C-alpha cells in the first residue's frame, strides 16, 4: 500500500509553495485583499486537512473544515468559484509534486487519494455554500439569473 500521507508530509513545503504561487497568478480579489501571509496560512490549513485525511483514511475532518470555510467565506462575500480555486490550486500542486516524486507504480493510488479527499472537500464546500445562498442573498450566486428563461418548464 502506498504511503500517501508520508509523501504529503515530505512534500508539504513545495506543495504549499506551488499552490500559493498558482493562486497569486490568478489574482483572486479576496485572497489578494487578505494578503500573502493569510493566504498561505489558509493553504496550509487546507493542506493539513488533506494530510490528516490521507493518514487516517477518513475524510470527516476535511468535510467539516470545508463546511466551516464555506460559512466563513460566504459571510465575507467571497464567490464560490474563488474559494474552489484555492482547493484546485492545492490539488494541482499536489499532482505536480506527485508526478515528479512518486514511483509510477504508486501514482494511481496517490493521485486517486488526493483527488478523492479534495473532491469530498470541494463537494462539501459547494453544498454548504449553495445552502447558505438559498437562505440569504449572495451576489455571487444569483439564482434568478441562473434559472432565467425557465418559465413553462
């Protein structure tokens, strides 16, 4: 069995560095406003949930963290896509590091584990964000515009 948690722990710095660089190239408004130190802290927290889930083979902490992030970022006016971009940047950085460091015979399990864990997080994030938007006003999720032109369906 592949030691996904061991790989992640060994490559924590380069993965977070790469995710931070990718995120900064995209210039997400709220993350830029939060500043580099805060953005890195957030990426490190997300990485830690990824590492925890890989080590325990349990995504509960990732799901709970993603739900909490959804609530916090929704309340701060972040667009859902902006928050998902941070998850995606971490996933892409992890993939890049895995492709460079993991033996070919272990890649499928490593990449599958990372994608499953972060996928569960992104799903929980989106579900909670949409739930919050359905109960309040979210300028980044205008449901009337989303369903415009559906009269008679």
